[in-house]
């Protein structure tokens, strides 16, 4: 007998073997302004590479989704919604979900708690105005979820987060403020390690051929399909919307459709399904209590400045 590798698999709609979510974080050039405020405007080549996301890649990717008749989730920093309204309009026209991804990709765990909350609210208001609906989901920029982020998401009425890596299937984050659903992914399901090379962002991984890069995502899909999991992938239009890479995504989609019994869904649809399954008693989620620590662990004595790397 085969060992069940997911202890409490959730029943997916229609008896699907797994749920599949392609999520794209449309960061555009927000990340360059954030990292190099004083000189970003002078870095024309990198600006052009990042603007390729909303200008060229998003329309292409939306065309691929249209071809397969699927609707997916985009996480968009509010600043990007202000600067690239056409990309946002196209996403909405295609029936896709737009989630919260900070204002200009600032890192929540580097902000004071009141500043983090202010920015969360301010950006939610901008996205609400841009899309006509409050964002239901959140992903922390660069996965920099703080010790307070879950509290703030609960307080502000978000339905789910999709930043953390703590399980293979949706689970519940519980804090002093209440509970929120986590729809996890993991860093192996992100396209940066496959495709990004940039002196500015200290990223020097060798660029993979799309057919090699996509193998990682295919292997993850085969396992999710076999064991009743969740395939929640994290892509970036400026990286994966390039011609050969977009073709690899299209080929992957074709493979998934041909394999069959797959539930393609937006993350808010997954959140709705999970919540309904919990409320009907059909499924019981795992609960993760946050934060894990209230501060640096005491066993190592008083907190010290981070050790300086040897030159
Ligand atoms: Zn991002």
C-alpha cells in the first residue's frame, strides 16, 4: 500500500486531483525605484526590461489564458496599478483576480508596525479604486511577511494570504487577532531562481533554458496531481512573459489540460472552496499559530548586531 504523503488532503471541486494556480506578481519597475531611488531613472536598460512586464508580457499571458479558457490571479503593487492602468484593465476584462502586493514593493518586515498598517490600508484603497473591488488576497513583496502581517490582514478583512511556505495545501494562520487562510507556495515554484540575472538585485543564478526551467514546475505538478495537492506557482511577467518562456508556459498548460482532472482556479476561488469545506465539516485544516517567536530567541543571549560578512 502506498503511503499517503499529504496527511489531510482537501477534496477539490468535481473530484479534481489537484488545484492549479498560476499567479503572476506584476512588479514592473517598482522594485528598481525601491532599491535605487536616486538613480533608478538613469538605469534605462533595466527599466526597459521591467516595463516589458506590463507593456508586452501581460497582454501575451492574458492571450494564453484566454486560449485555455482559464482565469487566474495577479498580485499588483498599488503604485504599478497607478502607473500601468492598461495592464490592470486587461486583467479585469479577462475576469482575473487582482491581489494586494504592497504600495511600491516595500518590505513589511522592515517597516514599523504602524507604518506597515498605514501602507496596507493606503494601497488597498488605491487598488479598490482601480479595480472596483477590495482586494481579497495578499502576497507580501519579496515574501517579506512580518510578525504583524497576519494580524493586519485579519483586522482589515482580507480573505487569504499567499506568501508563506508552511504546508503543501491550504492551512489556517491563527494569531491573537483571529484567523486567516494561507494558500501556500514555495520558493522552488518561483521563476526568479530560473531566469533572473541582475547585478542590481544581486542575482547571479545561471539563466535556464525554458524547457529546463519548466521541468521544475512539471515535477511539482505531477506530485500535486498524484497526491491531491495544490500547485500554486509564482511568476513575474517581465521574466516569464518573454517569448520562449511564455511558450513553455503554454506547453505546460497544454500538458495539464491533457492530463485532466485539474481544477484551474483563481486564489480567491480556492479560498472560497476551502472555507466552504471547513464550514460544512467536509475538511479540517491544519492550524499554524503565529508569530513563531516574539523576538530573537533567548537561548543565544541578548540580541547582537548581525555578524559582518568577511571581506
Ligand atoms: Zn513582487
